[in-house]
C-alpha cells in the first residue's frame, strides 16, 4: 500500500471517529447531529444569522436538495425558519430563530468541550494543533468562518 493511500485511509478513519464522538455528545445533550450543528454554525456565522439556501449549500459542500433535507428537521423543532426573498420569489433564505441562536450557543459550548477533550493530554504538543490545521487546510478543509 502506498504512503498516500495509507495517509488517506487514516484520515478517513480519524474523521469517522471524530464524527461519532461529536454526534454522541451533541445528540445526547442537544438532540442534533454533527451535520445539524455544522449547518447551524454556518448560519450563525452569517450576517443576521441568515443565508440564501444555495449559498449555504455551497458553504457546506452540499447540494441544494441536501441542504433542504438538512434544514427540514431543524425547521420542525423551531431552530431555523424559511424566509422568502421580498424581491424574488425563487430565492429562499434559511434563518436562525431566537431559539436557534440560544441553542447554538449551548451547542458551541458542548462542541468546544468535546474538541478540547479530543486534543488534550500529552499526545498533543503545543504546536500540534496549528500543524494539523495547516495540513488540513492544504487538503481543502476550512474551519470557523472559512478559516
């Protein structure tokens, strides 16, 4: 097996482990998945807590229908609402509700705690996170607010 394939498979396994860990914490405490949290977080970063659905899809690397499917349960539980564009009926915005903003703050605290636990201890030196972030960025990964 080539080093490149080995590295790629290790990254895939690591990502699956991270998703399971975040899903368990976010689901257990807030009733949302990591995918839900990521969608809400992106909305929370947007001006006014709202984005056109097509822009949200692009920011998340999803299709428009994938975003619609992801938003539906969040709309049902009152975290997100759909807003039509006053000038163009073809355009729809996804917008955080007041409840959505409050719950997102709580979810961010849980996610911060979870991430802190994942990268704590002697296995992670002072410069390791910066190095990892830089390497993931080279692969196309972005963090909060696209950084």
